[in-house]
C-alpha cells in the first residue's frame, strides 16, 4: 500500500518510541479501534494472537482477521487485521496502520521486512511505528515529516544482581539462548522447584500458547524461554534472569546489545508493578523474493534451507506454476507421526510448520485449502502431544500443588476420605489406614520432602485423634494375628517385638503423632495383649502365678516351671524320674492346675486350643519355623525353640515334629495292636506311613539313664566309681564250692 493515495494528502506518520512497559502497543490498538478500519503488524505470532483475542473481545470475531505465516483466521468482511509483520497483506487499504518493534529494521535476518514496512507501509489517515528510542535518528532521516512521541516507562525496573536458579523468586522468567540450555534449565527447576513452562520460537503456536497459559494460570511459577519473549509478550513476570549474555545470531556468537538486554529485561513488572532483572523479469524476481522469505523453522544448515527455497522457486516458476500433491504428499508423510521423544516431536513440528507456511500461500499450492486443513490438524495434534510430553517431563503437578499449599496454609485444603486416601488441594499424597500413613512416591528428592511435609500437616492431627481413640477403646476393638500383628478396628496398628504373652512388648506402626499419645497407645495395646493372654492361656497363667506366689512347692513346682518355660508342652522322658517320685497328693495338685500327664508328653490342654495357639504363635512369629498343617514336619536347622513348638501344638521327636495329641493316639494304638508294626487302620488315623511310624517309635524309646529306678531290684552303682568300690567291700562273702577229689581208677 502506498503512503500517498491518488487525490489524498499524505497520512499522518507518528513514531511512538520508548522503553518497554510504556503502553505503546495498547495505544496503537486503541488508536486503530478509533478508525473504521486498521491493520497492525507485530513481531511474534504469540503476540499477534494475544492482540487478536483482545480486539475480538472488543469488536467481535466477525470484524477481526488474524494473519500469520502459519495461521489465518479471516471472516467474510473483516475491518481490522492483526498480522505478523512478514504476513501483512500489503494490497489492502486501511485507514490506520501500525508496525510494532520497528527497531528490528536493524536485525540481520528480519531487518529487510521491517525496513520495507517503514518505507512503504502506510495507512490512509494515520500510520504509527512503535519501537525503541534508539531508532529515532534513523526514522528522522528516512521520514522527514514524522512526528516522534516519547513515552516513559510506567513502572521502575531495577537490577537485582546475580542469583542461583534455585534461589530465584516466584514468577520469574529465565532467558537462555539455545534449545539445549532451555531444556537443561527447565529440568533443573523441575527437580528443585517443582516445574517450569517452556517457551521457544521453535515451538508451534499452539504449544507456545499452552505453555504460556500454564505459566499465566499459576500452575507453575517459572518460565524458561529464549529471547523471543522480549518481543512485546505481556506476561505476569516479576523477575527476568539471563542465563547468559552471549548468543549465536546465525553467523557468530556475540555479546548481547544494550537494546536487546533492555528489551528482554523489560518483560519484568508490567503496567504499574515494578520489576527486577539480573544475571542467570519483475514477477520472477518477486517469486524468488517470496521463496527466499521461507522461514527456516527446522534450523537446518544454510545449504539445506537454500536447497528447499530453490525447489520451491523452481516449482513456482515451472510449467504448472504450483506445488503439486506429488511434491507435498511425501514431505507430509514424513512428519505425520506423533510417537517419539520431545526432540523428535519438536523436529516434526518444525517440518509441519514449514509445510503449513507453504500451504497458507494460496498462490503456491494447487490444493491450498485441503493441505492447509491437513497441516493445521497435524500441527494441532503434534502440538497437543508435545505439550503433554513437556508437561509430563518438566512439570510435577503434585509437587507444585503441595508447594503451593505449604506457602498458603490458610487456603490449602487437606482432608482424609472415608477410604483413607489423604489429599492436599485435591492431590493424593498417601493412604491412612488406622494409625499408619503410607505416603505416595514423589519420584524426586524435592517431591519426597514436600510429600512428607504435606503429610505431617494433613494427617498429623488426624493421627493424634486416632491415637487418642485407640488408647480409650475397649478390648473388643483389638485383635491379634498369628503373624504377630495387632489390629485395631481391622487396621494394622502395632507389631509384637518381644517379651512373653504375660509381659509383651510392641512397636507402633508409623512414626507420626505426638509422642505422649503414642506412648499411651502403646501401653493400651500391651495391656490388651496381657489381658488376652490371661483369657486365651488361662491355665498357663494360673501355673505361672502359682510359681510366683509359692503356691506350688517341691517337685510339682519344678515340673510347673519347666512347663511355663516351654510354653505348656514338655517331653515326658525329660521328667520321667520326677514323675515317678511324685506322691499321690502332688499328682492331685498338678491335676487341679489342668496339667495332663500322657504317655509321651506332659502338657496343658488349654494352650493347644485354637485361640491359645494363635496368641502363642504371635509371640514366636519372628522364628523361621512354618510347620505343615497336617502330618509330620521336618525340623529345620537351627531347630525352633520349645516355645515355638508348643505354640503350634508340636513335640520334637528326633528329626521331626509331631502333634501332641497324635502321639497320645499312637500310644493308644500300640496298646491295642498285637504286632510290632501298627495296622493300616492305625496308620490311616495317624496320617503316617509305616516307615514314619517305625522312625517315631524308635525315637520315643526312653534311654536307660532316664528310666526310673525299680523298687524290686537294687540299683547298681556306676562302674569304676567310689560307690562301686564301697559296694565291693560291704558285699557278703560269696560261698566257696569245694571240689570233690577225683578217684583213682582201680587196676584189674
């Protein structure tokens, strides 16, 4: 569009210059809306989208068109056009025209486009150029009748010095100058601070919009970006940190210019809020010109990009004058995949953006509308997948929510659901069962620390209340399992770690709750176990009390002591001599204490009942002994303790363990059997084989040394002992038998 239309006076040209946050773009939009039609050129697609949505809210979607190199939203009769500078439709006439960031006329890569707009782009009544004050001398030379308006920054911007990434304040933007550096910084922030949004020029508009929305919504407090954010993006940033002061400008690595630093740092503190920054033939020529403007989204080498531009140019100037489906389809098929990692998706998106740029040129592609719809759909799909991968990779939603709740104690909501799931601000942090809290895995050191802190705040008061209820609950609320676990209201509360059934020691599950409340709960559970032992092992308790009070004396006291120490079952062979020496009165005394003397064992029948055995097994659960449910059990090495055997109702017989009642039935079968071997019916009743029965019978023989003395036979003293010598001296003399003399034979 010309700056002087036929028969009309030149339009008013105004240059609004000043630093960032002076309201230049806002002024241009307001001025444009004051005219019947207008167009504004912006340096970034993301900024163009932001301004477009703002004007749509003011004038309606039917009045506004959005035109970028990759996206076109053009209603039937638009009056306002929001474009990137490169995509401005120069053939349209509008009353007002504005170009933002006009200082990019000095940029080596994009400067030619901005210079062209500065020299030739004009509105019919008003033209406005927005940019930095450093361009004022050049504008005066190129446009003598320009009106220059200077504006001051609305808020102050101060230098905050150098800060570590882990010490940056919330709502900070970190600016890096390479993709690798951006991803590395985002990964570090994810581990140390919970997560960061990622914004780069190489991302598709949809992905960038989603990442910016992630930051703007407050879901993450940090933004890692390239210097693309310096081009007028309005975000809620309080601090801008430079990850470096050198960048590669396409030809060499150089130091940042002062105006570049000012432009990027100016993103901090928008409007009146202060900010800080610191250091981490003519037609053929036009076709060639258009082909050479093809953006290098894929960041390929100069030769590769030049080759692509040449192919496009040759196709456009060929016989058909268009890019055919044969040219477009194979290139589209190469990027029509959504698998792979972030770098692979980014590379495919860059390829799609190149194809999308080409498809949005209606005079380039034969089926422009069809390919435009397909490339846009593919770009949206890849952008969504990339957004999900970036969020999954660099944003820990749970940790972020927990950190926010820790900073805002009043607003955070912690609750325990009926099924025991503990949530903080809607994020599950673990499961509470009884008085035990099992936190979820955080996946990182920061997440684990945050989970633990949030758990203390969320479940600490609830566990304290539950410990109080546990300490005041009745015995019916508790149960004990043979594995040594103590359950309270069906949930694991403690574990038996030592002692005996009458003086138990337990350990509470978990480590949360006040110590005083935990001590009371521990004493309550130990009291329950002692009471339960008095009920389930009543006979053993009576016997123990009789020993301690002195009710039993003499041989009965010794037998009772051995029974208590062994858990209620002892081998009769071990006490055979003591049993033989008991008087009738002493036998009646033992019988009053429910002591049963069998053929092979001496035991308390009460401790072999299911309830008593289950409780006794809980106190020997730490021993690696697991007998068979039926039949004989081979004794392991090392052998189990007598208490462990008694808890299972077993007796050690040689190298196997057998049930006490089964051994007594064996004695009964032997009395009725007429042969050395047991009959088949007896073996079936016992559940043994013939070989097992013979081995058991052999192991049950009583050694001579343990057999009681017989009253009708004197006891022989041990050989070669002093008692044997004394017996020889006191023995009566043996009678000597006189030999009869032999008679001599008579001679005949």
